[in-house]
């Protein structure tokens, strides 16, 4: 017998003055599992370091990112090499600008593009997909056909056209990335919602008279968030790569602002003259960031749904 | 008649698309529940039994309103549920609560026990202060035999029996008038079953609840319910006082059902005639004509195929849907 009689239970409770027990939520369990994954934790630390570099690197830099040191133009090979004494820690680019400051700025913009893309995907995509899946029937049909139509548009082409027509700006780039990133997420969220909405706890909520919006926000979204988070962390590097590609084509971020993609593009042009640092430093941060995101995403997947390892 | 709940000719059909059919071909109709009528008085407990697929759960869900009915009426305190608009319906829902078969599946794994139990309260009385909500949840947890200090725990930290108690607490927090239990003990082990059933009976008595108790275990139903309804393929076969139904059943299906319940006495069990029921439940997509039970009925006659048997009252509120019914003593279940 578990609890044979209530009077006894009450007695025990009063005598012991029991404090409320703190429950271990599924999130707490997942955190423990995640922290046990070395590769993921190291990657997370590295990500934090990269983010710190992007946020506070500007304080360490000796020069402004758009300050052109005319005396260095043309003498990159011996005066613009990375060195502590000159204050150009990462050297200078072919225009005599401090590469350290520019890398800080580029990393920041690249991270921002990735995070904004992922955020739009998580917020818009999840709510859209959960709503479509929860209501089902005709609403679901219409909402998901819209997604299908948007997906069938070649977005790279449309984005390039948009950038050409409306001018090249960071805002346009964010808009373009925001427009595509949520489509896949909406599909994933809808598929998950279809399985969750038939669970009994959702039926209980419906039978109790909980409003549909609240059911979606309180019962469905928290239960599909695990998969959404994993997908979002894997989406961030994709967005960074996407932005880098656009910038590499010369259509993304415009001078004097820069991104890792634009820096790599510049560096690749002077690589053959032996100015290795002009590509090495941006590439290093690019690779580190993307690897770290992938490892963190993997770690999160293992932690959040231990079933499908 | 001042019944709390009156169900009149309730039917529930589902559309089943033929595999590979075009979207515009009319779907086949699956008759899950067909023309079921009964009354439930305040404070009464009605048991519903029947084998798997007989429409017990569908009937319950139609009453709760999570599945739309396709015919007939449900009157709750005289008001027809079909005529209610969305708002009235939402207000009405506080009076009818449901307890489910799988205790863990019925609890949201991402919410604490306190949030789960408080949800109906917050939904219907959103202005209740936090402290008051917590107090009421605590009182109720104690009432169903859970330590109130476990309020911040999560469902996966509890055993099946405890989860069912959480489900019961959630159903009771609004002091509903009717509780529908859909096989609340089938997923629990036998010792815990008894505790949960006794708890339900105690709560029903103390709070004056009406209850619809669905089970496929006749001995459980007999123990808890005043009257019992026997369903077969979505149709009422027999409705009578539980004691009378289990000792002197009139309908051949009820007799077969009771004969199939094992008796926990090897000597008696061996001496008893074997169950007479053979074959499978016919497909509800194409139920037999006339009496649906005739394909498996030991007393079936040619005339059974012609017309659907009427549910006739044979005295003292005993309803049977079989013209050839005769009382037959069966070994009483669990007594």
C-alpha cells in the first residue's frame, strides 16, 4: 500500500514540516545529459568565446575597422604582417585597414545573421506549424500549401534579385533570410504537432475547456521545443554559410561594414601573393563557429531526445 | 424526470476513406455508437461495459464533447449541448470532467503536478490569486492521497497509481457534477486498482458526484456502479441494476460476457461451462442487419436478421434488447 490512510499522511506531513520538493523537470535532465557530453560542452565554451570576441574584441583593437592607414598600402608584405608591436594583431588587409577590428565586426555580423535567422525560424516557424497541425483539416491544408508554394520558389535567385532591385543592405539580407528560414521549421513543427495533439493530455485540456491558443502555447509548443531547439542550432551555421555565400558574391554586407564571408572573399584574392593572414583569420573564426554550432546541436539532440541516438 | 444527464438516441459515426479513393468519393461510415439512450441521476454511478471496439470510449468522448456526435441529443441539466454556442459550451465544460486510461499519457510531461492540477481552475477562474490556487491544489492533493509537498514534481517522477491520483485531483478541482472515467484502472496493477477504485467511490459519496465508469472488467463495474449498461458494436444490449445484471442477466451477450470472467477459485472455474462466445466482433463499417449480435449469438433465429430489436423494459428498470431474452443464473462475479 502506498498511502494507507489520509490521517496518517497528514500527521506525517505536519510533524516533518516538509518543504516543497523541487521536481526535476525534463529540461533539467536534458541539461545533465548535455553537460556530460564533452565535445558539446567544449564547443559551447568556444561559441561563448567567439561571441565574447565579437562583443568585446573592439575594446582590445588598436584601430577602428574603417581606419585606412595609407602608409601601409602597397607594403602589406612587410609592414602589414600580424604583430603585437604595431597593434595590428591580425595584420592589415590590402587597403591598409586593421584586420583584427574587421574580423571582430565580421564575426559579429555573421553571428547576428545566424541567430536572427534561427530566431525567426523558431518563433514564426514553430507557431505557424503548431497552429496548422493543431487545427488540422482545411486550415492545415491551406497553411501548408502556402509553405509548399514558398518553398518551390528558388530563393537564392529571388534574394539576389531583391538585393539588386532594393539596394544592398543588411536589412534586406535579414529579410531574405527570415523569409526562407521558417519554412522547414514550420513543416517539422507541424509534423510533431500531429503526434502530440492526439495525446491524452491535450484531449484533457480540450475537454476542460482550455482555449486553443493556450493549448498550443502551453501543451503543444513546450513538447515540440526539444526538436525545434536542435533544429535551430543546426540552422544557425546554415544561415551563416548562406550569408557568407551572398557576401562572397558581393551582394551581402556592404563596405565599410563586413562579414566573415566578405572577409574571406577579400582574403582569397590576395592569398596567392602570400598574404595568408588575410584569409586565415576570418576563415579560422568561420570554421570554429560553424563546427561549434554543429557539435552543440548534436549534443542538444542527444540530450533532448535520448531515444533516437 | 430530473436526470443530470439524458442521452437520447446518440449516434457517432466516423468517415473512413477507402484506401486509394479519390477525395470526392463519398467516404464509408463507421458507426461507432448508434442510438444509445440512457439517463443518469445526480449522485448515481453508471457502469458501461463491453468488449474492445464496442464504442465505450467513443460514447464517453461524445458526452464530454471532444468528438462530435452525428445524431441524437445530449441534455445536461435539461440543456441540449448541441444548442450551446462556444462560450456556453466552455462554461459547461467545468461541470463535466474526465479521467483517462493511461495515467501518464494524460499528464503533460513539461508541466509540474501543481500546474497540471491547477489548470482547470486557472482556465475557468482566471482571477484566483496564486496563493489561493496553491492552497486549493494542496488540499486536493492531500484529499486524493498525495503529499502536498510534491507540488513541484513532474509526472515522470510518479508511479502509475500516483499519476492516476493526480488525474483524479485535476478532475475534481472545479467540483464538477459529472465525472467520466474511461477505464481508469485498466493500466494499473491489481493492488493499486483497488486503492484507486476505493478512492473514487469515497470521493463520489463525499462530493455527491455523478459518475460514468467505463471498464471491460465486469467485477470492477459491479463493485462501483449502481446501474450497468452493456454495449455491443455501439448499441445498448442491456441496462439494469448492477447486482441484477451480474447475477441474473437476460441478454445472451451479457450472459456470455459474464461467463468469460474468470472466477478466482480453480474448482468452480473448472466446473463452469466454457464461454459460448465465438468469433470476432463484426466490422462496424458493415454491421449485421437486424440484431448486431446475431452472428455470434447462441440463441440466434432467422427473425433476428429482419429488424433491429427494441430495447424493452421488462420491469424494475431492466432494459433488454432481445426478444428471446430469458434470465439465466450465472456464477456471480466476485461474490
